[in-house]
C-alpha cells in the first residue's frame, strides 16, 4: 500500500450563467487550470441548491432554473494551488461573476503513471 501524499483541494462554486467572454466561467477556469499545468480539474453540475440570495435553484422538470450551480474541483500540491489563486482572481474580476472558493488539505492516493 502506498503512503498518502499531502495536497490541497480547491473547490470553486459558480453559477451556470456566469460567463468569461464567450465561455461559461467554469469552462474558462478549467482551461486556465490546464494551461497552468495543474494535475486535473473536474466540473460537477448541481441539480439543486441555493446560495447567498437563498433563492432555490433546481433542475426539476416542472421548475426549470436559469442558474444551476457548477462546482469545479482541482486537487494538486499546495504550492501549485496557491500559484493558481491569482489566475482565479483575475477570471472572477474580468468576468464580473460571483462565486465561492474553498480550500482544504487532503491526502491523495494516486494510481497511474504521473504522481502529483
């Protein structure tokens, strides 16, 4: 069994309607993370939730929301995540979008060819 590696999970919550230029903001974040050489990024779509406004967003058929939540998760070494934060700040500033960002320490077991 391999020993866990220490890493950081960066979790970014944005709305479906948030845009950066002609792209959805979540897509711009993933493209910049790739450009920055981060280990990987995953976008998750939230079928239901609410944010700061307490307005309920849901994907239920009879009650279509115009702004579902998207979560971008990125796990990498802490130094690489910290180096990406100014890029993330720039994306939010340029887009005028809003969101929530959390960071937490995680332990990673990596299987495959390229460790963090």
